C-alpha cells in the first residue's frame, strides 16, 4: 500500500469570515498564507496559525479531519497534529503527553478501508476567530 501526503489544506479567512479549503500558497517569507480553491484560482488570505492539512480521515459524522482540530475520542479531548519524526498524524491528549497514531486507531476501530474513525468526533479548532 502506498501512502501519499494529502494536498488539501484549510484555513480561516478574516476577509470572508469563514473557513476555506484548497491548495496552500505562502509568500516569500512564509509570513502570509493563501488558499486557492483550485488550480489557477486567486489566493484567499488566511490566518497562518489557522492553516491545517487534511489527514485523509473523516470523523464519525463524515467531517474531514484537519490538523489543528480538536475532537472527542471516548470522552477525552484531543488535538489533531502531524508528528514529523514519526511521519504520522496523531491525537495529542489535552490532559497528558500520551498520543495515538491515527493509522493504529483506524486499523483497530474500522473493518474496511473506507470506514470512518469509529467514535472520534470533531468538536472545535485550535484557532478560533
């Protein structure tokens, strides 16, 4: 099985007062971030701290899971993050340093490749406008 890094991003646009999804663009100094809604589309300004990458996984309600989101997993609140050293997406618990890889959770709680994450549900974002 080949895994590819997702190329869908999400960020909060102050000018639109909404979350937008698409391809990510940065300015030369990586100080400003833009998301385009398609190839050749005009960039929409987004708050750099709000930018998250799509994990390739959906929560139990079918909502796309991006880094920077918070969710409920068996009554515990966790933040979705990407761990560069491990090369994997993780749930980082807000109450302790323990973290669990999404891949392990998916294999444990799903019966097929197209299933949802079982009991994980998005509740909030790290960035709030």
